[in-house]
């Protein structure tokens, strides 16, 4: 099979870039422009991007500095992390947010161009890797990773989703370079390729798998949480900007913490705000960002996330996208520690909420939580026309998924949901009385 064409992705990062300091506007030294690069539809970053922007917390924090400076915040929206890195190393973006694999490329590129950057906080994370998912077409006959051998798989090379694909294939005994034909595509292009049949599968990051599944344009093949390796998105800042404007960076991180508190306190309203800003369905945003969503939001730079970042380096090196990366030198949590103050230690020790089933009734500003998937099904069955969305955690990984898109297994009186068919089948193989049933059958059993 064809080898992965990584050159196109790497070229973007290797183009000559002209340095450009952009703090003060021309002719007005009392006005400072702060440029923030973010990914509006990568909703794992909303506390440093889409939601933060809509709430206006950063601008309010800057005003409260009272240093006699007028601040102008420029928000620049991108589809992936690569162009944010290019603009940061050109001195045109001060603060950016991106996923773990792009963060490493950000670190490597910054060092290469003598424009060092640092990871200063985390936005959202999943300790098992559930933010990335491999999906296939709704009518696809593929049912496990082993079925991908010799197939065309779309992903964004250098992204966390590509890292999930590489690791998952390796565990399945498939060479990630020669065992498949990898298509290096932007998420939207890959989604179109899957729909057109020019790609057999798509490996992507939040929120693409959930969106396509919700729209009926895809079904899950592999839950990234099966890897049991943390994945996250974070905030990176240029070193020179942080040193020149520490109070501004601290203001950003305080604002991020405020946005995180808002999201955690008002998950439905936050999902609707993000949906309004991005055009994504609020039901999809909530799948990832909800009270029991796939993503947990916390600015603290947890040791297990740093450890995962170190493990990611080898994947990028194998793809020839980076050389060695000094992760310890790249991570700099001094600013977020100062911004959060005494609460930092508590947040550092915090753990994700327990997995739970949720129903979002139509017209409601709050969801309803249930102790078991069966209880959720009973509620849905009793309100056939009153449910906006229903969510259940995978019985193996805990990854939240749409109840009507999950693979259901009946094991005696138990009703168990799974994100992907292979994990459901694995359970059935281990339990003699268990069998896969349809969602309609599952509803019928509790009616």
C-alpha cells in the first residue's frame, strides 16, 4: 500500500516566516494588541476560545489591570493547530490553543526558529483518550480495526486523531504506514471523502466524530478511549510575549478559569452559546462539553497529561514531523499557578466526574441524570416525543455517546451500551448469555 504522504503537512510548518512584533499599534504606544489564535469548532478548547470570546471575560480582565494601557484583543479562528503555530512563530499570534500532538509541533517549531513557546494551561482532556474516534460510513461493512487493512483512511497528519489511528493500528497488528492508505486531509475534507466513498474510514478529533454520527453520516468503528492514554488540548504562549506581558497572560488565564467555571456550572447554556457561535448542533457540543461529557475542563497542567505528552513524541518522530522535544522545558505552569492562586493545588488533584447517563428534555435548560442506562431508556420510552438528546456511557470505557447511536447488548436483565461494535462483541464473547440488540429492542425491553 501507499506510504503516508506527510510532506504536505510538514511543508506548511517549514515555510519561511517573517518575524513581526505586534504589541503596540503603529503610532500609538498606549494601545496594545493581543492576538489569540483558537479553533472554534474544536470544542475541547472553548474555555480558551469560543466560549471565552463570547463571554468577554478576557477583555474584562484586561480592563481591570488598571495600568493605563488600552488593550485590543484580536481573535483569529482556524480549523487546526498548524496555522496557529505558523503565526505564533512569525510573531503574529501571542496566545494559541491546540491539541497535544500540535502542541509538540508548536514546541519543536518554536525552538527551531528561535521563537520558543510554552504550554501554559490545559483546556479540556480525557484521561483515556476518548476525544478521538475512528468512524466509518453508516452502511459500511467494517466492524473492527482489523477490517481497515488495505483500506483508505482519512486523518489530519500530525494531529491527535492521527496519533490515535497510528497507535490503534499498531495494537491491531497493522503497520500504520504500509497497512493502510492514509489520506492526509483537513477534517471537513475527510468528512466529504467519507460521504463520497473515497475514504473507507475517518479518524478525527472532537467534534467531528460526534457531529457526523449525530447527523447520520457516520458510525463509530473505534473509541479512542480503548487506548487508555490521556489526550488533551492546551494553551500555548510565545515565550517573549509571556516575559514582556506577564500580567496580560495572567489575565488571560484568569479569564480562562472563569470560563471553565461557567461551563461547569452552566453546561447546557454553555453548549448553546458554543453552538450559536460555531453552527454546531448544541446536542453535539453537549456530548463533549456536558456535565458528564467526553471532555473534562480544568486549566491545571496535570502530571499525567505531561507524561502522555512525552509518550506522544515518539509517534511524531516516527512520522518525521519533529525530532526530539524537551517536554519539561516546554511546559511552564508558573503563570496558571499564579492566576489560580490557592485553588491550583485543588484543581491539580481533581478527577473527572463519574460517568452517567443523561437525557436532555426538549425546552429544558437542564438535563436529567440517571444511575443506569436502563433507567435512561425507561425515561426515553415514556417520553417518545419529548427528548432532545439522550446520552449513555460506554460500558467498557465510560465514553459518552448518543443513546440511539450506541451498540446495545442485553445480558440477562442488564442493558449495556457501547460506542463501537468491536467492544460490544468483545463483551458478548466473554458472556455466554449476552447478545447484541437494536436500540428499538432496548427501548422495548424497558417499556
